[in-house]
């Protein structure tokens, strides 16, 4: 049967919801082109075999960008447009949230290779789920198949990074098939021609708002006007203050400007005493650690704390907690956190370019000697050293 007959936007008739763009743009499903509508046809045949129902009905959703994806043929784009006009395909600026809404509200099973990391906070049932998701795969005979999947339980930095990617996609700054082009926009400081623009109007400090990109133009999201490039942005890293598993505050570390962190450090350091309770305060030194950032990764050194510092290294087999000797510089890797007290850790964000508040639990505390964690730029954590230890020689 023509595979279009399996498409429906009748939620009461559909048994599965398909992330069409994810399937069409997945080279691992076969074909020579980076985007190929034939993968969707193969997937629908696989679902019919999996369910033993030749007329299986699926709710198909796609990102709007797929309809203009130049890697598809003209005929394929016309076919997608026809399905949309005929009420067989739901088209949204970004489809992920709608896909999960249908899975959550109607208990439809989702067919996608996406891990939906940016929605794990909104839908806390996703991590470890065994019931709602299927993954398409290419069988040894070259035919697409489908099988149940167990959703991963990701680390915090992975969730934060994926959430940021979602923001950039919505703003048009990031394109899934051109993942490096956004750096040209996000690494620059922008100014709006509209006097008094609340997002891009201040000339005495770098802006922290997320611009929008439409084709080749970088636009102010408030006024819709083209922005002027005012030069490079200073690079800064975001660090979360986590107590008893809850984010109590955030602060920034600027490249080339070491930052003292402790109970009450002098000279403009981060005052943790304003965020944590008396029990933890008693175990944190006045200046406990000093963080530094070189534009690519964070480092930490314990210069003179009374009760010591540890680094938690998260590994699949279990966490490793390593004591940090006084005076030794440690280059933090993805997933590492700085343990100041059994109940208190400093956790680097996984975001590369942070323009909106990280929606973790907890709230941002007061400004206390360092900038509160307003929107800013974030770079990837330091890569492993050649010996694999992740720390230097001091």
C-alpha cells in the first residue's frame, strides 16, 4: 500500500508518533544522501512488520526546516508540502516538545533516535524509560527495522548542553547540518540601532541576550532590526553552586581573570556564605579554591583550604572522588565537579554559549562579590590531558 496511507493527524487513530526530520536526516538508516525521504518509507514498512499491521497508523511531525532542506530533492520537498496541506503531516518550528506532549498525554510510542536530552527536566519520566520509545536501525540485509529502546540517564552537563542547543535552534542561530556556523554569531558582541534597546542597547558592557538569525542577517529579537557587530565577546564559563543536590546559585568565571571562591574571599571573589547554610559554611575556608578559565576550559587549585578539596569524576562504573592536593592545578573535564563539603559542590555547566538562565532546580542567589549567573557565554570543559588523568602537574 502507498505509505502515505499510514499517516494521520487523528490522535485517536494513531498508535505511534514519528519524528520525521530525525528519520529523514539519519544517514545510519542507509542511502547515499544526508537527507532522504526514502528512509521514512522504509521506517513505515518496518513499523507495519513490527506491529503485524499493514495499515498501522502513525502521527507524523516534523520541524519546519525539513520542508526547505536543500539536501532533499525538489520532488521530496513538494511531497512533504503536499502532506502538510492535506492534513497528513504536522509542521512546527521545532517538533520535539509536541512529540513528547503526545507521548505523555496520549501514551503514543515515539519512533526516533533522539535522546530528547533538552526535555528531561520538563518530562522527568524520560530518563531510563523502557516503554515509550522505539529506535529505527539498519538491519544487516540493508532494510530498515525498528526495536524498543531504553532511554539513557544523562549527566547534568549533557542535559544543560542539549537545552542550550534547543534555544539556538529556535533562534535560527544553529542549524543541525551546519553545527559550526553559529560560532560566528555567538562569539561576537552585537548592538541594536534602536536607542535604548533593552537587549542590545548598552555600549558600556557586552550584551548577554541571544540574537536571532534569519538567513544571512543577525537580528534583534525585540525590534527585528539588523544588529551591528561591535567586536568579540569576552569568554566566560558558568559554574553552579549545588547544595544537597539543589542548585542554590550560579556565578561566572571570565577568561584570564582567576576567581577566588569560599566562605568570604577578599578582592571580589564569590561569597558562598550567602548561599549555603551554617553547617556547610563551617567547613568552607574563607578562600577555599581559585578557579581560572582560559577560554576553552576551567581549572581549579586549592591554595590554602583548612578541610581540603576533592574532585568528583563521574564514570559509568561509578563516581571517583579524588583528593586535590594543596597547590595542584586540576583541569576539569566534562562531568567533573569540585567537592568543597559532603553537601556542597561546584558544578561547571555543560553549555557552550549560555544566553538564558539554566533551568535547573533552585534559584540564583544575590550578587556577592561576583556576578550573579545572568546569561553569558560558556565554552566546553577542558579536554583530557595526554596521560588521561585530566589534571596537570601543578
